[in-house]
C-alpha cells in the first residue's frame, strides 16, 4: 500500500466571498469500515461552486466553515479499506480510478421506500463539512479525499479521461438523472436547452443521442454555442444578441408558433424559469435543473394549468447515474468532443484564478490539478 502522509495541501474557504487559501490539512490515518482514501488527480469547478463561495447556494454553507470546496472530482484509490468492488459489482483495488456520490443514510423513507437517494434528508454532501474535524478531507480541492462508507463508488472505465470523469461527476450525472425523470425523447420532438454551460451542453448531447428532431440551445458566449452546434444543436440563440422577447419569438418561429415539446432549464439564471415556461407548447414538458440558488421569481400558475404543462424539478443524482454517466462518456467519445468542454488547467496554488475564470465565463470547465 502507498505511504499515506500525515497532512496534505488543500484549498480552504474560511469566510464567504473571501479568497481561498492553501493550507496543510490532516489526512485521516484510519478509515471507517466501507470508507476509502483516494488521491485526487483532477477536480473541476461548476456553477454551484461559485454559489457556495458567495453563500447563495440553496443549502447553508456558512455553519460548516472552514471547508475544502469542490464536489466535482475523481481520484485514484490509495487505501481501499474493506471495499473490494464498486456499487455495480466491478472489482476495485488500490490504483483504480473512481468517482463517488454523496453519502446517504440508507434508513430513511426516501432511501428505503421511494428509492430516491438524492432526496435523503440525512445525505452528506462533499464540501459541507469542516476540514478541522475528522475525516478532514471532504472536498475535491485537496490532494487527497476521504470517501464516505455509504458513498456510491463507481470505477472509471479505462477509455474515459480523468478530466472527463471529473466533469461528469457533477454536470453529466445531473443531466443523466434529470433525463431519467423526463422520460422518453422522441424523434419528432423539438428540445430547447436554456444554458450553454456544462449542464446545458451535456443536455444538448443527451438530447441529440436520444434522437430529438430539433435542438435549440440558448446561451453565451459564442464559443459555447459553437460547441453546442457540434454536439447536436440545430439552432443556437445568443443571449448577448437577443433579449427575452426576441428569444421567445425565435423559438416560436422555429416551432411554427407551437412552442417546444421539451424545454430544459440548465442555466441557473434568475430569469430563465419564467422565460422557459413561455416556450413550452400546450401539453409539453419543462425540465428544471439549474435553479439551485435562492432567487425567487413570480409566475402565474395558470400558465402551467392552462396548457396542461408538466414541470419536473431534478436535484443532483443517484449512484446509478454516476455509472450511466461514465458509460455515456465511454460509448460516445467518438461522437462528442468532450475535450472541448475541458478548460484551462490550474495548479492548486492558482485556485482563486480558476474561480475567477468560472465567475467571468471565460472558461467552461476550469480544471484543478492538486499535484500540478
């Protein structure tokens, strides 16, 4: 077994909206039964990391400070503990690469009865724990990470690059879970995807793979819309060049005045929810993924009732979605250029620069290399 250090370098958020510092944090020397210790090879940032940094995420983060940020990561097993296989029965051993889900209790109504582990009220999410308390390393932006005993562990296929797996451990698995709730996408369906960030682009890819007849992507900047085109979008609408009324008009024109069969909100923008409702056809479906902030919007419920619209909310993902996300990457690596999403690489010491790149939309998916 590889020698385990007493401490390692980690990015630490001590106060909201303040620069993240690089500190030495304890490495747990003992594991709970079922837990693992991994070397974090790649971590990546998503929009939720920005909302955590500034305190606008739907779950309160301040009570847990100081924390190690980062919930989108992959790693190599350095101590498998008592674990010999992953959540789907694939053998695991030291040196294997894995992704892992938040930990669930396995005992509540949602875990046992409805089988909706993403709704477990006792769910332990990574980066929602103080790095001063055992097991210390519960965020992706560190050289090592502790994997909870009840986290779902999934082996990364050899064909899947580590950078892809890291991005998929949040953005893609979220889209996979959402599409499971959405149901079938037919070859006669028009799909509108609001947002051209990682979640939006993966939604375009999955809609394309599902066989939608027309995909419209709304977002910015232009470089992201070009990726959307390459990944299957037939039409793109730039939010930098068209206001809300013009975007609505373009969608209606493209759908013959009927509206889209499916609209997917993947942007997280405050105005997107109300705007998206107006784009759904009578009897259509609206899938909401990106609204994880605390913003409130005003709508008329009659807009939903009068058109018999179905609205789905989808939160995070379950262990099976991590497996399906890895398989989507493996099986579609020749169809979609997943490298196009991966942005600049940053060593851990440049983590604040990576956050700034994410805040300013200059990089789609900043990648943190803890040993870079």
